[in-house]
């Protein structure tokens, strides 16, 4: 996109996504600044992300990301955008940087059928509900997951719903421990 990028990554552990973005900032930004004779930050703010789970959400996230240039009026067809994975996923061109996600691989037995199935899947536009859900999840950091996983995550203390803006209240036991120091 002209002012942001979308990535769908499957990190090997909980911190790998953040570590990757840290390294992009640490390595790419100085390179870019040097190449273009500029200084300072390259991005306006921190990256935003959300946990995505299940076949439905992963494949819909693919479609959301790949159709973003179409929704923005930059291209008529998602495969026409040079920085999109759509052409690689549908077989319009080979993309050596693109690795198939397990959910994408599960679409069909062989590559030709898989690409055809993905073309059919990615043709319809996203629903208004999904567009709202993925934007809300990404902007707030809440997971884009099934209700059953939300309940499991919530039971472990993970924030799964949009919260009230501002600083989070401190737990009572931490606040009272500070008073006795």
C-alpha cells in the first residue's frame, strides 16, 4: 500500500513476530534512510497485530490483505498489485518469497487444484462484518479467533475483547504491596 503494509505470518513462537518487526526497524530503516539521504523514523507508529486462528480466519485474512489494493482503488484486480501474494497464491506468477500456509495447502491435494480453489475462494468480496472484525482486532490487538478459543484464552488471562481506552488498572494485590514498601 502507499502508506502501510500487511503481513500474514506464522511465527514459531509467541515473540517471533515482535522480534521480526524489531529487526525490520533495526536493519531496514537505517538502510532505507541511507539509500534515500534521510534521517528519522520511517513509520508513523508501532506495528499493530492480532492473533488469527482457524482455517476460516486465516484464509479470510489472506483475502482481506490481498484485496486491500482493490478496495483502495489502486488496481482493478488483486493479482495486478505487484506487492501482493495474490498472483502467487492463484498461480498467475511464481513468487519465491511466498510460503504456503498449512490452511492454504489443505485446500486441495495438488498445487494446480489448490490454486484453482483459492481463486474461487478469493473472488467474492469480504463481508462488512469480517472487514469490521479484522480491523477491530488489528487495531486493538484482540485475537481474531473462534468463540471457543476466546474462552480458553480469557481463562488464561489473555485480553480477548476491546477494553476501555487508557491505562489498565493495576491488580489490587500489586497496588496494596506498593503501599507497604
